[in-house]
């Protein structure tokens, strides 16, 4: 998966909730990195050895039954190592005669780092505050390790083995609560490991253009467009690589936002000049969804209908003797999806199924083309800017594949969709007008299957309730509700109630993720 000529860092995942953050922090220094389960062996990277290895944190005690352990193969691997929290404890536990014990009191929260020895790992640190989160602690250092920093509660906060270039941190440098943590990681990957900071959007694009040309050859590629940043970047970079061998399809499923089908199709054709075909299948989708209220059933119906629409499109294209058949399907798979599929923790519990065109290759015998599978969401946006994609696409809030079907709780009807579209248009428009749109990760309206009593003028009403939701986040994995000004929320509420017939109550969702999800269904 990796770019062959890149200097890169290997992150061995021991189960920490922060493992992806380590990767993100390293990539912010323009150094490529990959996350793999702790159980991989050095032999798997024989043709492209990493310039450094990081052992992530994890939720276990080294003494837990089945707890992941560091193998001798990695302890003997001839590159710099950095163990973080559990990663450090695992190193100490594996090396003789190291001693790790369960702490009488778990240490969690901020602490002040005190350097015992000057070391390149700590060059340029401006703030000594670090974030602790551990239950075990090191009682006896293995041979070769020495303490280079401590805190009031942790006499062993950071260690090193100069001869073997092994480092360990009892705290988490990757989290925002360790202000100088980003500098520590930079010192490790660039100064200690010697990585060249060449992982940039421009270098990624150059590599992918050549990789796509070599892989595709003269074959045709089909790409499903959603109007979001992922599929737009995928289509743009493939089009740049192979031109009119690419055909894009933008489907109107009847569940898009107000004027979205026409507006996005125009932007694709006129501004990005992509070879895109619009398919209006709204009647088919809404007919199949008639009378359906269960959110999982909605998703399955929508997913199957997308497959049927694409199948019909491909068959129609193939029946034209002047066209070569499609050989590839382009998808906007991102790196978090790849990480999840190889996680040592196994498949995650399904919270909700995701609409995906992943069933298409098997049904149509198409090979997958996934040019952004190495990237996080923010990196996709950076690549999009490098490709001169308009900011309207780049900064667009995530929008679910099933569209408004999962923001309209209960049965889907044209009348209820129209109510939701109008409310959504007012809310999103107000965010843009007042300058809040770019401060929010995702914003949406949810039409509830709830009616309540209201008064308009001298008349009693019994109408719908809409929930307004806005969250701040980095990648959608966790999110906090956006603390929008009260006067702004008041204005939005008044406009929705006054301008959208059928709504007499607006509520604001102040739930964070977790425990709630961003979408309601």
C-alpha cells in the first residue's frame, strides 16, 4: 500500500484509542506512516523496511491474560524504537530483568515533565505539561535503559537506550493535552529516525497519477460521485491521470438536499469538467422506501437500489458496441477504513450499516481502484486543494450515503422530505451567512416522528418537531456538540417555524459522540 520511495514509520497497534492520533501527528510533519497490528513480523516489511517503529499504547495490563506482548523479533529490529505508555511497559516487561507492576493507584490526567538528562527527543519543548493514562508502572528498568525524565508521581516518565536507540514514554505525546507532544514526535521521526519530510499532497498526487496509469492501462473506470469531498477528489485525480477513460455517475436518489442534484451536477460539469452522467432515479428509490420506517431496512433498500441503478447503467453502456467494458470501479476508501479492517482487536461492533457501493465489484466483476486509501479525511482535503478543487467541495460537511432517509425518522414521504429539505436549507444557509459553517464539522436537521401542540396567532397547532444538530470534530470518530451562540440558534428556530409549514417546534441536540452518534439513525 505504501509509496515505495518514501521514508516511513511503522506504528504497531496494541489497541490504544489514540493509535490513529499518533499517525495523524506524524503525518503533520510530512512523514509517511502506517498502522499495523502488533502481531505482524519484521519479515513482512523486508522489501521496504521502516526507518522507525512506534509501539502504541493499549488498554491492557501486561499481566492480563491474552495481553499483547512485544516479540523478540521487534526488540532485535535494527531501527529506532519508541514505546508509548503500554508500548513502553511491554518493552520493559519483555527485556530482562525489567519489572512492571500494577500501580496501587491509576495515574490519569495532566502532569509536569522534569528532564533528568538532555536528549534529542526533548529538543525544542516549550511546555512541560504531559498527559498520563496508565495502570501499570515500571519498578525496575531493564539493562541498558536509563531514565531521562520524570514527573511527581512517575519516577520513570521517559527512558532511553542510547546504544539500541530505544525510547519510551509513560505519557501520551499524541494527544492535545500534551502541548509539546507534536514536537517530541517530530524529534523522534525526523532527528532520531532520519526521515525526510517529503510526504506532501504534491508528492502524493505525483505518485498516484503514475500508479493509476500503470494499473489501469487502457481500461475504462467507473466512479460513483456523491457530491462529497472523497469521491470528488478520487474522480479528479483519476481524470487527471487517464482522461476520458473515466466515466462518473451522479445518482439522484430522491433523498438529496434542496436543489442539490442540479447544483452539484452543474459544478461537476462546468467547474471541474469531469465526464459525468446524471441519473435521476428518485422515483425508483422512493417507491421502494414507501412504508418503511426501520433505519437498517432503509439503508439496505437504498444500498441495493444503488447497485441496481449502477448495474442497469453498466449494462446499457456495455450493450453499445462502440464502448469498451468497464474494468475498474473507483471508490473513496479512506485510511481509517483500512485500519479497521486489519485491527488486531477484530471486527468492531456494528453500530449501523453504512451505505456503500462495495457490492458492485462482485456483482459486475469490476476491480477496485482506491487512490485515497492511504489518507485521512483532512489529508484528502489537502490533496483536493492541491488539485485546485473549489473550496465548496473541499470544505463540504460529510453527508451520509442514504441521504435524508436517515435524517427523516419514521416513514418517508414526499411531503415529509420537503419539510426536512426546507428546514435543512435554512439552517445550513444561516451557518454560511453568519460565518459558522467552517467552524463546524457537520450540521444537520432531523425531522422527528413527533408532533406537539403549539400556538400560531390565535390558532392551536399540532405539528412536527425538528432537531437541529451541529458538531465539532477532527475526523468524526469523536465529536462534541457545537456551542453556537444563543442568538444564532434563536434566529434559526424562528425562521424554521415561520417559514416551514408543518413545523412548530425546534430543539437543539447537545449530545456528544460518544455516547451518541452524529447522525440519529
